[in-house]
């Protein structure tokens, strides 16, 4: 993913809605972005974010560094290169709240408007 891509997590903003699709279920989860913190390394992120929030069950920055070393070995040089070149992003997310409902309503209204507009334009 290029750093200027609109799908780049570093470009997300608080209030954006993330649509998450867990690998282990067919459920789709809507979450709202609370914060975005961009770090140059996993070590920097571990110093600044609570490690148990980065990786559930993790108890220390050292343990987190070990986990990421295993991930680097498993995913290979491309993963390591991307972390070193682009850094890593911590995304704070929240469950449904009034902001998500409002954003969804706005998106639905805009889609309905576009649909009607294109019908009239034909």
C-alpha cells in the first residue's frame, strides 16, 4: 500500500468509520476511529501505547517486540521492509455510538441522492 493511498491507515481521521470483517466469522463490524498515532517503529509504538491494547494478552514492551519479531519471520522481508519504510499505525477504535449512526445516515442519504440524480440525468 503506498503512503499516499486513500486506504492508508495513516490517512484515517477521527470520526471515520472502519468496516471490519473478522477472518474467523462472517460478521461485519462497524467501528469509529477515535485516534490515529503513526510511529516509525514497533518499539516506538510499544513505548507510547499500552501494550495490552496493541496485542491482547501482551504484558510488556519486550514481549510485544518478541511477538513482532516472530511475525516478521513468518511474513518475511516484505513485511519488514514496509514497517521500516512506512512505520506502523496505532488506531484507536470504538463500538457503535451516535456518531456512527449519524455517519451511516449521511452516507445512505448521499447514496440515495446520487441514485435519484443519475435516474433524472438519463
